[in-house]
C-alpha cells in the first residue's frame, strides 16, 4: 500500500471522553470510528489488524480439529424460547419482530443454533466434533465503554464442542485451553486463566482468560504464592472464624429505638453487637419472588453471586414499600428469625454462628442470642460476599491480591442443557439415545485488539507486536521530490512485497516530522527511513518501534536484517 493513496485519517488530538489508551489511540491512529454508542466502523487499518487476529485464531482452532461454519446473525426467537434464554437473558438481548409477526433475536452467542445443527449427528461414532465460526454478535450492553473494549456489536470466535460424555468434554475443554494459551501468546498478550462465573450460559465450569489492565472491568483475585486465581464474582477466601461466646444462646428481643444501621447498632450496644456479630438482612426480588439474603454485618453482598446461586434471570433489591408489605418493618430492623414465608439464602460465613444480633421485623426492635442454625430457616448456604485484598488464600493461606483486568476469552463446560432441549441426541455404543455433551468457547476480536493496544503503547502511540500489526514495515521516503530517493524507495517496496512482507510506502509529500509521528502513532513495528544523504553512502536507517532504537543498515542487507527481526 502507498500511504498517499491510503485512507488513514490520523488525528493530532485525543478524542474527547476517551479514557482508555486503546480508545484514544485506535481513534487517533485512524483504525476505528464510532458510529453510535457501542458501534464502531473498522477503517482499513483496523480491519487489517482484526483480520490478522482472526487468522491467528483460525490457525489454532484448525490445529485442534475445529471446523469453520458461518451461521445467521438473526435467529428465530423460538429457538431461544426453547433453550430458556429468551427469559434468562434480559435487556442485553436484541429482539425484533419480523413482518410476519415472528420473534427474532440478534445472536448474542450461538449455542441454540449449533445444538440445533447437532441434531443431524447420527451416532457416537461421529463424535467428537469441534465447530466454530468468526461472526458478529450483538449485545445491548447497558454501558458501552472504552472504545471497542465493550461494544454492542462485535466479532466473536465462538466454538462449540460435541462429545458423547463428560470425559470427552473435559478433553475438548483442555484442547481449547491450550489453543487459547497459544492464541493469546501469539497476539502478544499476557493472558492468565481464572475461575469464572458461568452467568446466563449455564453449565458446570467456566474459565476466563484475562489480561491485567486498569482499563479492564473485571476484578481478579489471585494468590501470589500458589496458583489460585478467580474472578471476584467467583472468588472465595479462608477468613478466620469469629469466636462466638461459649454456651447456649438464648433468643431475646430487645428495644433499639431509632437505630437503622449496622454501625449505629454497634455503637449503641458495643458489647453485644460488633458488626461481625450482626446479621445483615437484605431483601431481594429474585425472579419476582421476595427473598431474604443474609451476610455478616461487616460484609457486602456481591450481586452476581446471588444471581449464580439462584440461577435467576432477574434480581433487584426490593423497594421500601415491598419490604414493609412483606416483613412488616423498615430496613434497619429486618431479620430472618422464624421467617418461613420467604426463601432465605445465607452467606457461608454465617454458618454455625451463635449469639448474634439481627432485626426482629418490627421497627426499633432486634433479637439477641440468635443461633443461626436453630433460629433461622436458611434454605441455601453459599458464598455471597466479595473477597477483598489481604484475605487468606483458600488454598495456601497467603494474603490474596485483587486487581483489574480485561476479559479476553471465556470457555464453558455446558453439559447437556442445550442438546436436551434441542433434541440433539445420539445413539451410544449400546444403542441408547443420549444427549450430546457440549462446551462453548469465545474470544472477542475487537476486544483482543484493544487489549493488545492497552498492553503495547507509549507516549507516541501504539507499539504493535509484528504478529498483529496492520503493516510490518513502513518505508519512509524523506524526499519524494528527489527522483533517486523515490526510486530507491520503490525498489525496496517491490522487494519487500516480493518477500511476502506487509509493507506500506510512505510516499506522501509531507515533512519528515509528520511522517515519523504518523508511523509512530499507528505503531508499525519497523520503519525504514530512506533519504538522499544515507543513500549516497549506500545506507538506510532502520528504527524499531518498540524503544525507538535506530541502526544504519546497508541497502543490500536490509532484507536480511528485516527477515531476521520478523522471524
Ligand atoms: P463481559 O463480562 O465482559 O460482559 P461476557 O462474560 O459477557 O463478557 P462472554 O459471553 O464470555 O462475555 O463472551 C466471550 C468473549 O466475547 C469475551 O471473553 C470477550 O472477549 C468478548 N465480548 C463479550 N462481550 C463483549 C462486548 N460487549 N464487547 C466486546 N467484546 C465482548
Ligand atoms: Mg465471560
């Protein structure tokens, strides 16, 4: 490509409201343009980067036996109703009605359609299969953010494994795990795997690949000593137990006039009601049903854990009116003692505790001497709280670290949830009909592109790893009006193309400063500067974008040196 003919609209200024480095630099470098919130046009440079990322992903998917498909983005709502995700995925799902009045959805992921296709697999002898596509996904994200990091329309490599049993699924999952490691390494991303929540996808196990970055929106809990790593939505720690007083607790009501908060109760009754000895009672609507959610007084509920524990499509805190109607009291005096009309879910840290304090469902009255096991009919014990930095690792006891990350990939063991409802059954060895055991695996291409930029930039612009750069080499001709210099540039250009090197010839009639600044902004890994002075001595300059190291190279040995660097 000749720069003089290319559409590379670089900007001198950062776009307004762009915080993330990738957002700033991909817009400034002329890679992408926003059309509307969460929708970006890929300009030629962005398209080239995304295509290279796609090629790397395809190579690794093919290497584990993946077969590429291409499915419609518009999916009959009927399939989503059958899988249950029509109700489970809320407003993030783009829905529309066609002219015949039929419900349609824009693909959020494609479990339903692939499971539907899997009905054509006749026998266990045709398994295993790995099916994938690289295709547009739509999600009506509440907060599109960070340029292409979180958008409403993006390209995903999504793959699906089909197996006869869970051993097969475990193997397919491991194959993907390995492929993902190789993909992220090839992209120049230091991605690590963490235990994750499966959310609305369902299934038994999921692992995310994340890249540490302040631009990320996920919090990761990790142990610096052992290999424990988990998304905060899933992370647990080994909190030291609270020592409750000895002896049998006797349940008693006591007046607490005007007290509305954990802190006020602790202040008013310091011997009795330190926050760790209180029960915090939250009232939620879980799929529209009033539910009591209990955590220790000094702990915070993590809503995603409640979603995961209940499998609910929607949860929200109850309003003050709903709480009063259900329990007869206002927040500040709520509790679960003797409550049988509503389900109660409690955090593990309350298990076995005695001599606790909680609201009595009467304004200005609390209970003391609460023995959770005896007095509160807890229906479900789970981890509901957010782990924080410094708490002991569940595996080795070392203090945990908490950091921000970008989720770049996610792999799920789905099991038979989709195959059962779609009727994707195969005959096993004994002629028995069995649902296919599935996994699903995703990588977002534009988010990967942004993550690469987050991890590879300096004050002058992007520093692409050669594997994903839009061009590997830029030939910067310093004096395009000098025929000899231009001819030397053209000759090198042809030679590099002949060697299969992706090269852009900067033949613009611009000042060197402008050309250098643009090349550095768009992050081409290697710049060859061709000027009359150097040429007179048979030399050009080679500048390595990472670190901006420059060396003089004989024109005759440039190809060799570049091949060496690109190898
Ligand atoms: P997040 O938690 O960031 O919303 P998710 O868990 O919903 O993501 P998955 O359903 O696991 O995402 O999707 C697989 C991959 O698709 C993600 O790992 C990410 O790379 C990409 N992806 C998901 N949502 C978006 C989005 N809104 N914009 C860009 N890429 C996305
Ligand atoms: Mg995910």
